[in-house]
């Protein structure tokens, strides 16, 4: 079985033209990709299907469990097109936005907008941001469908660039008609996770979950925190989700980049407190789209997210269209390992100190981590059906490997996102404890996960095959 370098923080890589070569995709997965992202904002359903099938084929061949994350496009608000493809805006000049304007005939004076409610959502004095905040406009007046602005920060502006209102407040719903169609495609593809873009509240997440289940999908829901107003409902959005993404692109534009680092820590902390997985995303290794090495600032950015406790760091254009997708993954592995060295021993402090456990399996998981962090334990083995026990374990920082032993392929892919958790194919066929332990010991020894004489912690349920049935913890010494 091919295994990537040992590390706890996982890597999400976006699929695209640069990963379509099977040799490149194979090298990326062997290098350490744990989750692949299918970006529904780009490409056809046929391309998505081919890419997902290719990932599953390669993952099976190299003996790795790789999760599939489907990412809905959401209501990304964009300007329309310019007659000449691009224009240059000067600071101080007048510029208009109009959803009723010819979408192909934009000029340096006016351009169409692919969001018809924009004139109702803005007021004079509002600040609009184009192209990730590089172009700044101040609204001076609204007349019918036309929004008149003054250019505060100018520059080159080309077709279909994104538009945000500083501070948020645009009323566009989280799910578009295209998203609803893409949810059905995601269900057909059997995605392990489905990311919802621009949710404003918990209702957006509930709606997406209902649509996915109605389409036959069993994937878990990821809320992408990228709207300013989502921060006012952060706890409820996270509660309605299975995982969270710190989507720093649009969020940074709406709230200002100076706030972004603090917000990242807040979102990661809230996700961990609510026992949700969390992904940190956007421009983590952006320079490697074109260059073979990251900048020092990018190294610090990835390391900072790792030390914040994120479950995973995500690559977008770096692997989808970049020149060095394999090297980018390898560099990210190196940065993660370097950052994790400095976490060992100082950050074992996320034990729950208040409230009551509602479930027995959660209590077992917490007890295991307390014991593991206070005695010499080589690894933790969780016999699991759904993977929930390993999720709770992974919320508590530790340098001790957690192995999810499960017979379910879907569970093995699901836990591939969880920090510090490695999936292992295992079916409980022995019910007599001594025989079961012997089988586990031999598997650990064969895989090189433990040595004879090591102590391990084992969690299991009395009844095999029952999800949520973990009710016991054993401290065992590995013997042949």
C-alpha cells in the first residue's frame, strides 16, 4: 500500500485541466492529496464525471482513500462583457452599472451586470468592489435600473469579473437554478462532501441538505463562510453544517483584508468547538500557478492555518490550471510537516470542560484522547461505522495517530478530511475479544503502524455494524 508522508493536516486539491493527465493526477495523490474538489463553477457535467471516475480509479490503484468534494458555484455576482474585452478606469471618472444594459456591449462608461436585483440592494454612498477589490466604486445615485458610481480606485477591468458590496448586504439567495441542477449531478457522482457557496443563515444549509437527500445523495454538507452577513449567523450556520470552509476570497473583499486573519481564527475555533471539520481556502500557494516555489508569505499563511487547527488546507487554481500541480502538493506537505513540529506538546488544550455529553460514543472519544495525551500510546484504533468517533477525537489536538478501522468505503473517504485521522479497510469478523485483538495486532504490524510491545488505545461497540454504538475503550499491548 502506497502511503504519503505522515502528517495530520489534510490537503484538498481542485481538479481541472492541469489534473486531467492521469500521470499527473497519480503523482498528486501519491504525494499526499486527501480530498479532491470538483468546482461546479467551471466545466460540464461530463467533465466532472470523467474527473471523478479518474480519481476513484487512481485512488484504488495506489491504495489511498480520497474524498470527493463538490463545490457549488452559488450566486457569484459578476459584471457582463465589454465590447473590446477590457477597459481601463481612471480614478475620479464616472462609471455606471446596469443589469438592463446590453451584456456584450460594455464600455469605459457603462457595463451590464448579471444580477437584476442590484439596483434594489444598493444605496448612494455604498462602496462596490470589482475584481476581488482591485477596482473600487462609490455609488452616487440610482435611477431606474442604472447605478451611477464614481471610480475611487481604478485600473484595468475585463469581462465577467466579480462584484461585491463592501460590508455585504446583497440579497441574492445561496442556491441558484444552476446550483439546484448541480446538486442532482453531485448526487449522481456520489460526492462525499457538498460545499454551499455564500450561505447567509442556517436555512440555506438546510435547503441544500434537503435537495441533496431528495436527489439520493448521502454526502456531508460544507458551509463556505464568504459573506459578511454570514458572520452574524456563524454559530447557527456551523451547527447546520457537517464541515466549514474559510473562503477567504469574497469574505476578505467584503470585510476588508485587515480583518481576515482574526476572522479565520474565529471561524476555525467555532468549528472545532462545535465538532465540525474545517477547511482553510483561497490563494494559499497562489504564486505556484506560475512559479516552482512558494513565497515566504505563502509558507507562513499555510503554516498559520495549520497551527490554528484547521483540518485541511485547500489548493484551487494552483492544481486546477497551474504549471506545477504535483510540486505544489509536495511543497504543501513540507510546510504542513514543518508547522506541525511546533504544535507538538503545546496545544493539547481543547478538552471539553463544560456541559454534558449527550452520546456514549462522544464520551468514549473524549476519554480516549485524555488518556492518550497523558500516557505513552503509539496510536489510537477506532472500529467505526460512520466515522463520528474519530471526528470527535480529532477535535482534540494531539500528535498521536488516529486510525479509523471500517469496512465501509464511504466512511473511509469521509474521514480522509479529518485532521490526524487515517482510514484503514477492516471488517470485524471475529467477535471473541482475544481473536479480534490478535487480528488487529497483526494488521498494525503488517502495515507498519505499530511495533510489538507498543501500547495502543482501541474503541469499539458491543454490537458490530451499529452506527453510533461505540461504548468501550481498551488499552492494549501489541503482541504477535
